[in-house]
């Protein structure tokens, strides 16, 4: 990791981690399990849709020990049942991801075989590392990269930043500041993608979660996947109708 970009990614990833540790409630983060099994979920069926789910926030799977019980697993099952096709869904957790470094991560992935890319990013940006102009510029860059590297008709889904004040992970004061920032960043995302036919924003509400040490469990991720799935189903079916 000798090139300047890699060193900068490392420095800012460390900064994000330290900031989040300050924002998190005492002891919560370190006690959470996270998936340690294969990050690929396969739902059997004809002519499977390949999907890449990457990013921070709900993608990381904090509180569970298997990707099958996380958003990726539940989402794959919902999509398979709704479309009648198989699903091969790859999960790439990037807990410290900032939007401006998304192109560096995706630039090394062969995206040509994916029917859809679902990107969850912004929770780290909302805690104070990203200006609105930087967000806009980075969003335009990553969308351009994805469209260039995906096959024609590939669907792109951007998961909006969930309200940090709804999460028991974060302390109240930094969560309120981040929540206000998340609102502004989400508004800008909707504006940027408004006229992009193959780009869709996905939204979900954290809702009620356990305040026990595990915080999130399989039922939490199942609820979030259920909220996220309808626009993804629509996008996958639209892609097939145009091919």
C-alpha cells in the first residue's frame, strides 16, 4: 500500500473508525457479532440474477453471525420468490466506507455479469466527513463508473442513509447531528438520480430494535430487506423486459 490513494484511503478509514467509536454508545460496538461465513447467497432457480450488495450500514451484518440471516440473505430470498428466477447475491461489507472512496473499491471488481448493484453508503459521511459538494461530485463519479462497467440495462440501487437517531448504536448528540446531515445528503442523492432511468434510491426505516447487547437480529434484517425489495424486484423485471 505505497501509492498515495491507498494511503489516503487507509488514513480516512482509520479516522472514520475512530469517529464512529466516539459516537457509539459505550461497549455496544465491540460486543456485536458479525458474519463470518461465505458472503455469497445462492437461491436456486432458472436463469439466475447476479446481484452485488456492497457498502456500510445494513450491509455489515452487525448482530448476526451469518450473511444468510442478514439483509443479503433475506433480500435474495424475497427477490427469488418475487421474480421466479434464481439469485446469486454477493455481499461486500465495507464498514468504514466513505462515498468518495467507492470508485477505488468498485474499480477492482468485474461488474459485467451483474444484473444489479446495490450500494449502501453514507452513514460514515453523515458523521461529518463529507461536504455537500464532495457528496455530489463523488456520487456522479461512482454512478458513471458503475454504468460504464456494468452490462447494458444493469440496474443500480442506492440505499438512502437511515436516520442515525433511530439506531441504539449511537449516542444521542452525534446521532442528531448526523441525522440532520443524512437528510441533506439523501435529498441531494434523489436530485442527482432523478433523471437516471436505471438508478433507483431505496429507503428503509430502522424501526424497533432490541436494546440488549446484540441490538440487531435476524428479524431486524428481514424487516429491512422486506422494505428494500419491491423496487429491486421492479428493476430486475424491467431489465428482463428490455433485454
